[in-house]
């Protein structure tokens, strides 16, 4: 069993950034990653300073390449199955022992049940407006969702295009005042149930209603649900919030001593690549100090 200063679970921007900063603090760090990033559906990631438009897989590859130049760091493609207090980390490549662990495993998305959505997700169907809204400036777009924050999200989306139809899929989630406010911004609320999205090789062409009518649209934004898959961390008994996210202090310290968490797996949940990377650097600095006692 190998002994590390820190084992990091997850090599997205959060995990890689923490690893880089820990290696540069001369900490021995092992990064274990199952290589299943949530954003692999998309070809272009936006908003990361100096890397706007890069493929998310290329961003990760560059991060790994930088990390592996440090002899203090090691990366393994491996799935972590359990972390016992102390810490003993069991993974598909073996067992590792560490003074501290960092959990940066991101989230799993649960998209709405539209049969054809998956084939367009990441190219003309999106969940993050800040990431992909710009590409739809002034174009006909849709927001599909049933959550209580749908009107608020629609208002935000109207910043990118006022040619916006908000599909509630039959749910009573947009009140009259919100509908009036959206109308002032040019957005229309469609309350009939949605059956699917329509499209061709160029991408999404419309939203299909249950009655067969197709509302032409060039892109669709959805409001997926999310879940944090953290069975492997159960032995640590970490405090989680109402959404199952790991509760931490501002420097990423979780409720058990020596355990840290950051990125999308911590409140408020899904954010952006550069936010996750920034948090990784912050957690690395805190962990480095904590290891000195
Ligand atoms: C379709 C899509 C497009 C997006 N576009 C953008 C964009 O343009 N710009 C932007 O800033 N943000 C974008 N985002 C958001 C961005 O991808 C996330 O905010 C960011 O990746 C979160 O980083 P993270 O390090 O917390 O988690 P992730 O990047 O999700 O990385 C988590 C890693 O942990 C690994 N893992 C999970 N469980 C285990 C386990 N048990 N053992 C080992 N490894 C494990 C996973 O395989 C994964 O590699 C997009 C998201 C999606 C879904």
C-alpha cells in the first residue's frame, strides 16, 4: 500500500487544480479518476480565461500533462469504491493510504424525459446559460423545465435572446406576474405538455408538443436535476445538504477532519470550470497549511 499526503478523487478542473498546487507545495499527491466528466457531451467549453472555446477533454488533458511533470504527483485512471477513516482508499487499481483526502467527483445529471434530447445534448441542447448562451444571441431558443425557478431562469436567458419560448411541460410553475414580466422581455410561456425535441444533422429544429405541433427553435436550454454519487464516501459519515452535496467551510474542509471537498459536488452545485479550478487552488492551500498542524 502506497502512502500519500493526499489522495484526490476526481480529475476535473477542481481535482487537477488542487493536485497541481499541492505538488508545487511539495506534497505527495495521488489523483484517481474514472474519466466520466459530465461535460464530455460538449465539444466547446466557454468562459475559462485563456481557454475560451477549448474542448473540455483537451482542457483536462492539458491539466494532466502539467501535473505529471511534477515527480510529487501521480494520476491513475481508476474508480474509487471506498474511503475508510484514517485514510484507506480502495480503488480499481489497488489500495492507497493518505493523510488527507479530497473529494472532487462532480455530479451526475438527470435530464428531462425527452426521448431525442440526448443526441443533441452539448451541441444544440444545453443546461448552462453562462457557458453556451452567447452562441444563441438573438436566435429563437427554448427553455424547458418544471422547476420552481423556471421563470427566474427564463428571465436570465432573455439576456441572450428575447426570441424565447418557455415550456412548462404542463407544470404550474410560472405565475401571472412572472409571465407578464417575461412578456415585457419578449418571452412567451407555453403551458402545453412537451413530447420531444425535433432535429436533423444541423441540430435541434424545434420543440414537439404532445398534440403534435412543432414550435421551431434553434436551440434548447433544459433544467436537469442532479445527484451527487458518493456511496464510496459513506464510511466517512460526511455532513450533506438537502440536495446531497458535501457541506464544507469556505476553504473546502468537510465535516470529518482531514476530508476536503470542492467543485460541483459542494453547494451550490453545478457552476463553471474556472470556479471549480479556483476552488481547487484554495483547498490545496488550506490542506497544505492543515498538514503542518
Ligand atoms: C454539457 C455541459 C457543458 C458545460 N459547458 C461548460 C462551459 O462551456 N464552461 C464552463 O465553465 N463550464 C461548463 N460546464 C460545467 C463544468 O463542466 C463543471 O462545472 C465542471 O466540470 C465541474 O468540475 P469538477 O471538477 O467539480 O467536476 P467534473 O469536471 O465533473 O469532474 C469530476 C470527475 O470525477 C470523476 N469521478 C466521479 N466519481 C468517481 C469515483 N468514484 N472514482 C474516481 N473518479 C470519479 C469523474 O469521472 C470526473 O472525471 C458544462 C457542463 C455540462 C454538463
